[in-house]
């Protein structure tokens, strides 16, 4: 009888040890540890199949967390495979509201990716790992096996506890990445513009002239979509209203997505990116993409969803003369639903275009 009780006691004790080993030690976990873990995962090149591509491979700090090599479309882990869109900046995306219809704006707002197809940083963080054109893993278990061999896996266990199943561990990885993306490293607000607003530096005459034009809702109209006023939720100036527009952007014939194997793009050069229209199955939204923040825009070329323009000068000129006869602007990728109320014929001079570019260059973080 005593032997049986002893065996039961030992069994219960072992179960308690096992259970406690799978629990995170809240008393020793700090927000800084989770941020550090998220950065470790974000920069780990061994989490792709084949190894060699990390999240930072397409979203680097030096370019506002966009493609560090300024590629039209970032190359995936498999040589020669490319996604269909230019890598957007990951900086400041923590402020994106969930995707929703706004009666006040008479249109859709928010969400992540350029088409708003997910609502949270955690959801967004998982997608590239399992995309065959990006990090190329077949499932969450494949990612987990790589995680368990990482040098930072002990930190992962300390923050999240032992692994009970692959899907939970994968969700924890995404949580860590999202925590890092919400950290000051991706949201520093350290541009010349920020210091000017704080009264700590002065803008040049050209920069001030550009800001005046940028803020003119009747001429340049930049601020009509790229708000220069504080966001009502965060109180931060984010240079976006999170709405969706078809800007009439030309197709980019150099997009490498057109030449990948037909198993991934059966339409080849005939492929058309309908943006939001495909996500909500509404042709009236074809060609619409979310208005991006302009923070760090000077270091995040090329521009638009397909990387069709390489310089800010080209972008500002495009907005200014898109609808002007003889302007030389190529036809739009999606000709329906183009926003003509805010862009297309702004009547700006070449000098005024240059002033706006000068102002946009004040939005780069890390100003000394």
C-alpha cells in the first residue's frame, strides 16, 4: 500500500514538473526580453527554406524597414522566385487600424499589407514564413524545427514556455515579432520634421516651401491623403489616412514576378494586380491600395505597389501631370476607378515639385 502511494506521489510530482516546465516564468520575463527575442527571430536567416532569408532581408532598418537593396520586388528564399509586390515599409505599421469601412471617408480604411488582407501585426508576421515565393516553409512544424535549433531558443522558452504544439509556437513567434515591430526601433519619430515640430531645429527655405505646398489642400493636395495632422487615435503624425485609392500607377514591365514559373504566375506578363478589389471581391475597388505612410519615404525606393518609379522626383511629377495630355506618363495598370479628385493635374511648376521633394526628405528618421 505504501509502495502504491509512493508511486502515485512520484507520478503526480513528475506531472507537476512537466507542467511547470511548459509554463513561462512570468516573474523573470520582461518586455525588453520579448522585444529582443522578436528581433532575433526577425533577423534569423535560418528560418527560411532553403536557409538564407530573414524578415529583415526584405525589411531592413537602413531603408525604413523596406527592401535593403531597393529591389522592385524582393527575391524569395528560392533563387529566381519573386512575389508580386514591392516590399512595403514595416516601420510605423503598429498604428494601422483594423480593416473597416468608414462612412466618414466613404471608403475602406486600415489593415496590413497593401491590400488590407489582415488586421494585426501578429497575423501579418506569420504570412511570409509559409509563402512559397518568400520564406518558403511548408508548414508551421517546419518553422518550429528551425526555431528549436536557434541560439535564442532558450530565450523563447523563457518567454513563452516549452513547446506543446507547432501552431501555438508559431503564434508565439509571431507575437514576439509583433512586439519588436511595436518597439521604438521601428517607431522612433526621430526625423528632422519631428525635431522641427518640437522646436529644436529649423527647416531650410526650400523645405518650408515644400511643407507649405504639401499642406495646401487645394493645389498639391498631398495632405488630403497623407495627413500632416496628428492621428486622432495615437496622437502621432503618421502621414497617412489609411484609406484606399487607385492612383492610376502604370504597370511596371520590369517586375520580375512576370517571368517566374507559370506554376506561380500562370498569366505571365498579362497579370494585373487589382489590389483591394480582389480581397473584397468588388471590381469598383480594383487597383486600390492602402495609402502608405511617408515616413522614411526618401530611403525606401522604389515606389508604389509595383516599384514602377525609382525616385521621389518621378513620383511627385507623376502625381502632378498624370492626367495632362502629352505628359509622357504611361497608361495605368488598372484604368477604372482612378482617383482624379486628389491627383493627376496639380498645376505645379518644376520648382514647386522640387520643394515638395525637399520636404519629403525631412521625414527620414535618425536625423542628427
